[in-house]
C-alpha cells in the first residue's frame, strides 16, 4: 500500500475513533460461546534450558499454524523470553501443547535483560512484518520509577524498536500507573494500521481501584503503527466479584488482555477482565467494547467523559471448565469448518505449583 494511502487510512481510523456519534451500544445479544477443550502444561517443564511458566500473552501465527507465548519472568529464573508452540485446536477439542522454539528477548545493545529490569505481559504479531510487539509494566517500588513500554522484537528476539507512550502512563510521583497495574493488553487493529494498548488498572489520578461495591476506570490508548498517539478512552471495569477472606478488602479487577474483535474495525475490541480475590479465586469475563461511543481523553482527565460501551461475551464460570486460574492472554485461533471462530486463552501460573499454565479454546459464533 502506498505511503499516502497509509496516512489516509490512519486519518480515517482516527476520525472514526475520536469523532464517532455518541450512540447507545447495541443491546442485542452477542454470539454463542461454547467450550471446545482445555490443556494444562505441567509445572516447571524444562524447554531449551528454561523453565516454562508465567505464560501471560498469546497470539496466533496463521502462516505457520503455531502460537507465540510470552513469559512474564522478569529475567529472574531465566532471561525474559517468548516461546512458540503447536496447539491443535478444533471441534475435537485441544491437543497437547508442543513447544517448538524459545527465544530470549534482547535489549537495544543486544544483551539479555538483567533481573527485574522488565515485566513482559502481552505479545502480538505484526500482520505486516511478522515482528513481535510486546508490552511490559514498568516499576513503581519504593524510590524506583521505571516507565512501562511497548517494545518491538524481531522473530529471533533481537530488539527492533519501541513505541512512545502517553505522558499520563509514565511513572511519576503521585501520578501514572500503580505498581503491577501498568501496560498490559495490546492488539493490532484496522488491518495492522493501528496499535492499541491498555493499562491494567486506574491511573493514580483516575481514582481508586475497584472494590466489591464499585468498579474503576482503566485507559485504552490508540496509536498509529508508526507511534503517533491518536486517542485514549476510559474503559469501565466491573466491581470485584467477592469479598476476600479471611481478611476483607483485598483483591481487585483489571484488564488482562485486549484483542481486535474484527481485524478491520478499529472501534470494536474484546476485553479480558480478570478479577482475583484472595481466599476465593478468579473470575474471568470477556466483554466486547465499543470505542466509537466514547470521549477521547488523550492528555485529559476522565472527569465527565463518556466511557467505552461494553457487553458481556462470556463468563468462564459458565462454560464448564475444570478450573479457572489466572487467565491473562487471548487470541483468535483458526476458524472451524462451521465458520465459527476459535478464541484461545492462556493462564499464567506465576511459577507457583499451586497454580496452572492452562490453555483454553472456545468456539465463538
């Protein structure tokens, strides 16, 4: 596509996102969703000299039929890295997860990331180049303030660049993301012309975290693949689903992953909301979000801005899973012969033997 056409498409998408009429969300019921199957990766599996665990993001490599999965190991057990794997997904269910490759992620100098210098979360395949875009949450701990980032890696893991982030997502005293609530979700949209990211929870200046009695607002940012920041929207998260025990008042709700609902529509996203409560467990819900009805709040407070509209697509409590753990990543997989799409999710076991690395496949439509 010529460069001028790229600019026209970007401008059109930005206009659609920032200037769409404030219409109510369609109340019609969404597509049917059913469980195809699930698989669990054994705890502390060794693959190419690394411990498999902390699988926090997943994407589908349509060209090869493989999946790419990123570990959220902060280079503590092994260097920050991603894996590729073959996972047979179809009407028959989900086959075993067969890892095919591991690649460490490199810094701009070509070195491995030092311990605790990076916190990988989501990974997406660039539909134009085949490079990998990945998010990391940064750090807010004691006197350490390290910004989150959206970085680019070549398929061999070598550093290929970094996108700018909004000023309000930088770690600053009294403002920016909370600890472990920074950049988490990411997806390409509009045929790869746009890149969207989400913070996990509310920025410090955007109000308190969700509780059992009230939700909270996170932000979704839209930028051109070149890095130009185009828009930002408030996403309303659900209240925490239960009271923690034995100590009340703990737990939270956040955005763990986002995914373009349609590869060409820049306004519709799937949003994976994860709520965790100590002593109770996880609640995982996937919503379809409509950005087109929301107010653009790039470089602005949320205030009375109109939030993203959303409707429930699936609550994992309702599909018959054997267990529901710390589900953090999702991707569209192959289409079924019926025409239905497969939605493949992965859970992060936090390298804890009491949790599981779980792959879940759903049929949507």
